[in-house]
């Protein structure tokens, strides 16, 4: 990169550099990225399931889900398209709560969503306090364009690993690369190791 | 209707870099519904990568990710892609 | 030659900014000289890339507003308040600077005299830019093809290329305007959003199979295209260029 546009600079918010992974730029707005048309699923239609390699699949309706113990979390999120947003506030149910009592020998999982999006993760990356199914952002119900009624939140990885419009988590014995992992994006996606693409 | 949606024409530059030719006038056939459309008229969404969808049924026609100067392209949603042979005329 | 594919690599080039001309309060035309420019067709666009000192890059597409003319390329850019690139292009950039761009691209949304007519152009706000290239190309070629522009703007002060459109109207070019937010006293044009009734009054009939080009914010394009289809126009004859939720 040799050419620099004279006088072009970003409006850059002050950020502690230790919170910004390599190659990322902090933003104060909230860009909307999508692989397809925004689904509009009503709470009445919505359900969330834990299925796949389990003795018994379980699922919750919207009301049942909202009755589960929830928590407010404040996390930084990092999109592979290079923007990071610090101190985002969400409310939702920990995946540990959803998996409580689930008997499985699965080590892999796939998140699946309305609209057909999928993303894969080792089970170890969505357990132990690392992931939530969230339905509120910044104190308000999650809007459809940002993934509402509910989305996955897995902040320690690039944000494509947090599926919008989430409908379930499938536990699997084999790893099954998802929507972007099959087309150039890294299978794991750790922003601190800058694992953006295949081969990183 | 999705306010985020663009036309295939909006990613003409990306397509030209990926395929080495102007692709918006190429004709693609959707593998899901059989609809034929010029690539310039497909529906485009920008996620982590670019997704081209059929303007009739919204099935995915193609996905494109630019990975460090290379284009990773998934064309499984296109049953056929017909592009005219080029000439040396600009 | 409609549909000819341009073989060869598309590379980023550096253009020289020759002049920056205000069009309306929030809109400027950047007159560029692109040394290796291969020429372009009316309706095509370029991708512009800005690079900051820290390596950050932002890329956006802008329609070419000028008719083909050697190495000269004009981009008309609307400043978006929360934009990242347009404020730089309309407020910081100055003659003598260089701008990185790639193009021309977009063989799909083009018109040239060989395509013929009748032609219906429907633009919303800065969506008029690629349509203006077509209008200018028609004038430069001395074509008398039946071409009709329906342009939607918020107020009269927001109408881009207003004087030139007035001058060029005639000899087969019809310019019809609608102002959606406020109109001056004595306004003779339309005063509402584009709808099927307005299109029926302005457009050639569907039986004449006009070539239609619609450009502007996505919701505008969606509404116009739907209305045209309801009037019997063939979907394949309607070419759209959506600018996204907010515009170019």
C-alpha cells in the first residue's frame, strides 16, 4: 500500500489499544451486514432448540425462553470486516444454562438461523461462560436488522461466529464448516490471532 | 423488500476482479428455481462476504469472499453462467 | 456492442483532481483526469478507495455523470451526513489531489445511442447521476431518440443539474420533475412521491417497450419498479441501480 489519500482520516474514538485486536478499527456506530433478506419472525413463531447428538432434544418457545434465568453482559465485538465496537450491552441466556443437564459426547456444534445461515464452533467455545443467546441490545428488544428476535453472542471470536436470527444449536460429533467457513473464512476465527481467512 | 439490498451491478468491480472480465451482462441460471437473469440484476447482500441471490426466489446464486487479494467464489447456486466472449474493443 | 465482456484485469488507478464544482448545497461534481482511462459507457460507475495514514481503507462506488470524453471523468457526489467517504470527497478533496479509483464497471446499467428508444429514466435524488451521463451522451451524439427523464427531488434547490436539464430539454428529450418536500410558488411540476399514476402520465406506453433505467435509494427504486410492472412494463426491460438504504 503506497498511496495515501491526503487529509483522509477516520473519526476515531479514543480506545485503549489493548482492547483492539490487530487490524481492527473502533467504531461508534453499528454497521448492519447481512447475507440475505432480514427475516421477520414473530415471538409467537419463534423457538430455540438444542438438538443433534443429544439423548433428548429440547426446545423453548419465546415465553419459555424469556422465563429462563438471564443476565446482562457488556462485551467488545469484533467484525472480520475490520470494525470493532467496545462496551456493547446485551441481555440473554447463557448457553451453559441451555446446555445444563444435556448429556452428549459431541465436541462440535453448529448454530442455525432463520434464512439458512450457519456457523460452526467447538462446543468448548460456546460453554464455560463464553456464549449467550441474547434478545436485548442496549436495553431494548433486539431489532430484526441486528438479528432479532434473538441472536447468538460469542464475543471472543469474530462476529460472524455469532449467528443472527438464531433458532438452534446442533451438537455434533464431526465438525461441519458453516456458511462462511466453507467459502474462505477461517474455521476458528480468533481475532487476537487475526484468524480471518483460510490458512491464517 | 430489504433496504439493504443492492443490484448485481453494485459489485461489478468486485466481479470484474474475481473473473477477469465484466460480468454484469453475463446471464446466470438459478439452480433452485431455474430463473434466468443478467448478473447485473441479481440481488446483492453484503455480509462478512458478498452474497448474490436470485431476483425471483432469493436463493443463493454465489458467495464471494476476498481473501488477501484472492477471490474465493462459491458458484453452486448457479446451474449455468453464460458470458459473452470479449473483444479487444473497450 | 451490448453485452461485450471486457477481458483483462481491472486495476486501481490514480486520477488527478482537476476541479471541484458545487451542484447543490450538499452535492459536488469532481472533475477528474484519469491518464490510463480506457473510455466508458453512459451509466457505468467507478469504485473509489480512500487510504488513511494508519492503513485504514474505505471503498465506495460512484456513478460517472459525464458522457465519454477522452480521459476526463466526472463524478457527482452527494454528501451524506454520517458518511465516511462522501464528506471527504465533498469537503476535503481539492484540485491537485489524487484519487484512487477502479473502473469503469457495470456493463449492465448502460445506454448508448445504438440501444435506441424510447427510453424512460427515473431518478431519485443523486440517482440522477448515471442517468445524466445517458442524457449527455445522447446530446453529444446528436441523437433524437425519445428519452424521458422523471426526476424526484426534495426541493427545487436540491435538483442536481437543474440548469443543464432545462437547456437540454427539447428535440425528443422530456424532463419532468416532482418535488416531494416543498415547492416554490407557481410550481407546475408534480408535488408528491413517484407513483403509478405519475409514471403512466410520463412514460411511453408499455406497448412501446421502452428501455427503462431506475436509479436512487433502494426503497425508491423498489417502489418505482413495482409500479412500472403494474403498468404492464416488462421486468426485463427495467434496469435498476439501487444505492442502498440511504443513497449513493
